[in-house]
C-alpha cells in the first residue's frame, strides 16, 4: 500500500536580514511521529481557501498542530492581557485547511492548538488563560520545563463509550501538558472524550458517520515511547490509509 500524504498545519517563524521573510515549518515531533507510524508529512505555507482546497484534494489527511494562541475575536471575545501572541494569518490558514478537509471528508487529527481552533470553527469558545479564568491544583503549562514534554504530568479521565475509550479500554491514564489556553464551551456536533481531573476538557470528537475527526489537548506526538501515543497516531494514519484512492 502507498504511504498516505498528510498535511500538517504550519507555524511561522520570523527571520533576520538578509533572510527577513518569515518561514513556515512544523516542529520535528510532528513530522517524526507521522513518519514513524506510516505517513508522509507535507508542510505548506499559509494558504487561502482556494489553495487549501487544492492541496487537500491531493492529500489523504490533515494534522492540525500546536502553536500560538488563537484570536479571541473568532469566538466573540476581546483579547485579555494574559492571552499570548496571535498569528492572524495562521488562524485563517488553519481554518481554510480544516474547512477543505471537512468538505472532502478527509480524516483530521487535532493536537493542542488544533484541538482549540477546530472547536472554535464548530462554534465553541475558549479559556484565554487557564490560571486566570479557571484556577486549578493542576499545572497545565510546562513550557519552562522542556524535559517534561515527553513525561506524564497529570492524569485524564476518559468518557466511557467514546472512541478514545474504545481504543484503550481504560478510564484513566496520564498525559503530558503544554497549554495555558483550553476549550471552554463545546461547538456544535462536538462530543467530549476525556477531561483532566480538574474538569478541563482534554479530548473530543466530531459526532459524524462520514467524517473522522479526533482532537487531543495534550501532545501525543511528543511522547514517542508512550503506547497511548502510538495508538492515537496510528489510529489516525489508518484512517488516512482508508481514505486513499
């Protein structure tokens, strides 16, 4: 069987002169995970709707990756002081790619920011900053501790009967955690799959018979030795293989 072609939503990094045009990239965890478990990653530049549709017509799946905070205007809020850097062009490109993937019935895997902006696309809302808006005994942001990106930092509770529960048959397991924002209100057609022990949503799926979409707030692509991560990524890759012409 041919290798499925999987589009990764890009991030933007500014450059200094003489190479002063920003470049688009995806971190090595994303690409390594896709390659390790059987896919071929493709990283585009920021795209408009027409370009996104043309690319997704050639692809077999979409992985919506992590990155900067989302423009609060997209979910009807004003920007708080605690909200971080916003990449407005990336918001537009991510939404264009998601819209194209859904129109073409391509499988979609959403990670961290991807989990958030996909929920916003379906009409959901966000916590702009968890420590400010939803204080908890759980620390969700471990940006200052790079060594913990591949380690379990808190547990999640899985909703029985959901696709995530069917994958593992477990009602609780540990994840890493690298986010200061999170889903607040769920969008239309979105069903929760797991919560952190403090009640913050950690996973959801789209309730659809003909559209495969799974969303995870944590970073399974960074926990390459975790059996849970292997199953989550291969579940997506397998769907992309089914989608191949």
